[in-house]
């Protein structure tokens, strides 16, 4: 049964890595397409902040995908999850949320929750580095 579980884990992780690589590839193409499209439709040399934030959000989402791929590669090689990589990826995903969050419309509870998550993840990263 243990052999079957190991085989299943390898197949599932490899399938997830393949799907994630395709997602990263298409996400990168989407970032490039969005940037080129915005540059072609730019009437003046001043870009709109909302458009820039949208492109930055897509960019960071692709970076989060790359970090997830690192986690899966480590899982496939070592058969264990690296907690430091998970915390690092969570921080990047949270940064994506901060970049795409409309501060003018966000309630104070959301801002407080995001701030609390950032502090918690930073403390976890510091604790993992200290060991």
C-alpha cells in the first residue's frame, strides 16, 4: 500500500507541476499581451494608475505561480514540504492582494486583517530563518 501511495504522490505532483507550468506560461503571455495592448492604445505618455496596478497584479500572480512551482519541485525531490518556501509564497500572494486592493473602497477590517497577516508571516519567516 505504501508503494501505491508513493506512486500516486509522484503522479499527482508531476501532473500539478505540468499544469502549473502551463498556467505560468499562459499567465506570462497574458502579462505581455496586456502591456503591449495598453501601450498601443495609449493616447498620451501618462498611463492610468488603475491600468498599471492591473498589470502589476498580473505580474505578481505569475511570480506566485513560480514560487508554487518551487514548492512542488522541492516536494517531488525531497518528499517533504519546505515550510520556508510556503511562508515565502504566502507573503508574495499577500503582496499581490496589497497591490490589487483598492484602498479607497476597502473597509478598515480588511486593511487590519491584511496588516495582521503580513506581520504574522514576517514573524514566521524570521522564526524560520533563526532556527
